[in-house]
C-alpha cells in the first residue's frame, strides 16, 4: 500500500481503487423509463465500479457506460449488483462489467495518466 496515500486502496476480493472520474450512464430506471445521465464513478476495479447516481435503479438492471468526453464512445455494459440507499452516503449503484472490459480499462488508464500529468504539472 502507498504510505503517502493510505486511502487509495481498500483490499477486498478485488482491489478497489478510490478514484473519481466522469461517466455517462444509459439504461432504464425502476419504472422502465429510459435515461441518459452524466454521473461520477466513485471507485473502480478491473471488473466493476461504484457509480454515484440519484436515479431510482434496481439490482439486476443493465447500464451502458459511455465516455463522458466522447458521447459516441461506448465503454461497455455493467449489471447493477447492489443499490446504496444509505442516507449518510451519496446514493448510487455497485455494478460489475459484463462482456469485454478492454475499453473500460483503456478509459481508466487514460484518465489515470491524465491525472498524474496534472499532478506533476505536465513536465516531461
């Protein structure tokens, strides 16, 4: 674990990294109404993420994940595993990726590199 950033990694069955990044989610809410929402990913794993959203969603539902900076670039699909409804925490859903996760990993890496460059001042 990084001694400078002890909050960075929370060891679970998969390594979960606390990392916030923009995302667009598309799907159907609990009433079957289609939606498209700009949302924020709170933490990620290789096979899933927690997405902050105040939409009424249910476990088992599917979400299309879209690059927030390129509305036509679909990153993959996620199945909602659980819904956080705790009043003391931001509402949202835990989801696992279904199918190929290559584009999701590319998205995470691209945003990680960008953040590192910004933290370093963009120096080479």
